[in-house]
């Protein structure tokens, strides 16, 4: 299998299936495409008619959209624990991922993912504060369905739900977002994952400035 992804510094959608594959030990190759590459759109369109990343290529079969990729992996590797084992926990995990997939527009707009950046923002607008509060409530709700499963993740053991909220964790770290104690512990747990550390390390090594995703920084001077 091959996963096509965008810049690790910015691409929250690419991070989700990449982290899931890595953390669950599912073998794959990656092809990273720079948003600044003039051939970017052409290369993506070669595999995805929607022209967006991430894209999973499995032999002659192609899956795009991060949530569709997650579901494909769950069926392709039913023994890897992509979703929680218990039916209600599995349903709640899917609900949480769907809410993240479709919502939290203020958070996305105002706190873009940027692994290279550290910029504490003590004052957030009302819409963003509401998104943060809902995410913290959602994480607490997930914990109610982890009964009988040991582990520090949303449903005890690591699952697609954790991969789906990993970009949120990255944002909370970048902007030093004030969080309740339980949410801070979860952020620390996900931040310490080896797969998460690998992604962040690679993201910080890119130095591939992409202006549309840099509302808070000017382009670095040319060397």
C-alpha cells in the first residue's frame, strides 16, 4: 500500500491515516507531495479525481478522504483494532470522528495546524473557545465508553478516534490552548506517541513555507 500525503507541517487530513497506519503497525509506503510543487495538482489528479490528499493506493484500488481511508483499513485489517471492539464504543468513536470530520470550523480557521510554530494565544474568539470546549466535552464523553479497556486513549486502547484528534492535539500544543486537566493529560499522551513524534520531527525538518497556511508568519528570508 502507498499513502500520498501533503506537507507534514500543515496537512492535518494527511496526518490522520498516516498516524493510524504507523501506530497500528500496518506496513505502507508514503509519497509526500509539497503544496509548493507546481506539479502538485497534476500528481494528485493522477490518482484522485477530486484532486485532494490524502489518498491510499492499494494495488490497483484507490481510496481518498481520510475517513473513507480509515473505514477501508478497518475492513482490510480487522484484527488491528482500527475501531474499538465493543459495539457501543465503536459507534461512539465513529460519531466522534464524524463530528471532527465535518465540524469545528472556527478551530480550523483560527488555529491552523503548524508543527514548526509555537505561538501562545491566550485570547481566542468566542467561536473558537466554543469549539475547544466541545472537543474537551467530547473527549470526556468518549472515556465513558472505555470501561473494561485499559489504556490512556479515548477508548482505552489506541484507535482511529485518537488518530482523528491528533491534529487537534498538535494545534493545542502550538497555540498553548488552556485546557481542563483531563484534556491536558490526553494531549500529553498523544504527544508522546512514537508515531506522533516521528511525524512532528519530519514536519519540522521540511522548512517548506506555504503562504496560504501561514497567517501568522512572514516568509523566511532567502539563505
